[in-house]
């Protein structure tokens, strides 16, 4: 009997997960394991697909990390804090257990030794991915300033980010999808002229390898990192969850 896994999202044309897991299955000789992509305009059919495809585990991506929670029978403690699911384990009784491995992937990929000046971060974005990043930063005891386009209560608006804000943080993280292929000329609106060699700029986007955000930051002397290693670590964390028994 095949062991089927998959990824659910709205547009999956440039999926990391399928290629990664197919290579993993090949290297480990897991010939009965398959990983498929399930593009969905809406999530209403997710449970029927799980049954029809006899899925053992499922990854969740944009834009369903929040909405998928209502289809889960159980939520892990980190999900309850984060409020987003990117990994589902299908239990033996068919129930769906929601997990979040994004925060683990970020924590493991973050080069914490680079934060030698201060432990303070500017988090750009407020979606499901940013919730996981904020959770990870809190676990690492890193102080957070969070920015959004709306600048709603408790958050900075991008236009209010000035030299004082930029100089008060060392870590700057893009948790938005700005700059993702094919819209590679997009980037978060920051006063890049104040970024310097003391900054560590991290972009959750991995396609292209160097986004406009990273390109502009590197030109100012910053240390830059894209989201590829986070993806690898979160995928491995998902694999452990799917194989916990």
C-alpha cells in the first residue's frame, strides 16, 4: 500500500515540497511513498481529498494556513499560540491533527551567533508566516517590533519606520510575499539607506534566491539570508511528525 503525502495551496507551480520529498524518498529507498500537489480554489474539499487519496500527512501553504484550522480535530500547543497550521498529521482513526513547523524551521535556520549587537528584530508582515516567526523570536527571547501596511493598533506602519527604528534593531525579517517570482521587482518599503553592515536581513522568500529586499540590504553591507534553509528544516520537522509512530 502506498504512503501518500501532499501539499495544499492555491497556486503550487513552484513548489519546494514536492521536489524535496521526492528526492528524500528516492535517497531513502521509500519506493512506496508519493508526494502530490493539490491546488485548491477553496478548502471545502480538503477532507474528501484526504480520504480519496489515502493521505498520511499534508503540508499547508498560502493562503490556507489559518483557514485550515477549522478542519482540524486537534491542534498542537504551538498552533494554539501561533494561530496557523502548516502541517497536518492524519491519525489512524482519520482525525486531523494540526501542527506548525514553520517556527521550528525558522528557529533552526536562524544564525543566532550573528546577533552579537542586540537581540531585537523588526518583523515585516502580519500573515500566518509572521505569526510563526514572532512565536520563534519570543522563544529565543528576542525583542520584536512588528510592521504592517495598515499600521493597526500595536503595529508600526511602514511609512513610520525611520533611522531610529532601523538603528534600534539588528535583525530585519521579511514575512511578506513581496519579491516572490515572478514579481521580483517588489520589496517591502523600508528606508534602506539606514541599513548597514551591522544588520542581519532575513527573507522568508526563497524564489528568487536573492530578492530585491536582500539585494538592497546587501548593497548597504548587511548580512543576508533567504528562506531556503527554513523550508528544509520545517520539512524535516513535518517528516518527523508524520513518522512519529
